[in-house]
């Protein structure tokens, strides 16, 4: 009975190790490049607005249905598609994107900030959008708002998974680390 119980503990501890590594890897691979992008690493693309539109698509994943909002901006003499995408749950209206469309159509000109390293891509990640008069409509805070919570959450989950594995694999070492008292200077 004891060996069977230990087998399951070993199995799940190993699974938590891989889960922890995957969480930390995803946090740094997917979210860190966007989250730690600075304004100095961005370049601006200016031009006349050729096409700007917002549209909505119903999407479903494992039975859960929601609405995806997309904004696509094309500038004259520029083959790139500047795209913003956001899941807006059940609403069929994204007021932020609709405001961007109205203001860009009214201005007729746009300024888009992208990473310098992505300027040769057809759909670079957009970090900021402004009208031709430098009226900021979409900024870096909008891009990073969700990532500010996801990145630390994935790191915490990753360290938790690795911590459970290490506690299972090396319980005496972990307990001795936890029991150590800080050295006091008795002068």
C-alpha cells in the first residue's frame, strides 16, 4: 500500500515539475517580449488612412462562446496590416475600437508605433496608434494591461509547481532551509 501511494506522489510531483517549467517558459516566451518593450525600441509609421474598420466574430472554445473584436488599419503606400484583437466576451460592441475607427476616419492620417525588429513583417504587433495630429487613441498601457497580471500569475504558478516537486524530492533539505534562523550579530 505504501509503495503504491509513493508511486502516485512521484508521478504527480513529476507532472508539477513539468507544469512549472512550462508556466515559466510561456511567461517569458509569450508575454515578456511585449511586457518589457520600451518606447525606445519602437518606430513610428506615418501615413494616410487607406482603410480602417472594426468587426466582430463569434468564437467558441470547448463549449464557451464569446465575441472577438478586431480592428484592421491599412495605410496608403504600406502593404502591412496593423491589427488589434481583443476578446470582448458576449458584447457585440468594442467602444475603444469604434472610437479609434471614427477618429482615424475623421483625421484621415494615422501614426502607428511598432517594434523596429518587426518592421518587415506583414502584421507587426501594434503598440500605439495616434491620429495625424498626435492625438493618442491606443497606447502601450492598453497593450500591456492584461499582461501585467498574466505574467506574474504564470511565474507564481511555475514556482509553485517546481517548489512542490523539490519539496517531494528533497523534503529534508527543504525543511532544513525553512527552519534556518537568520544569523544575529551579538556585539
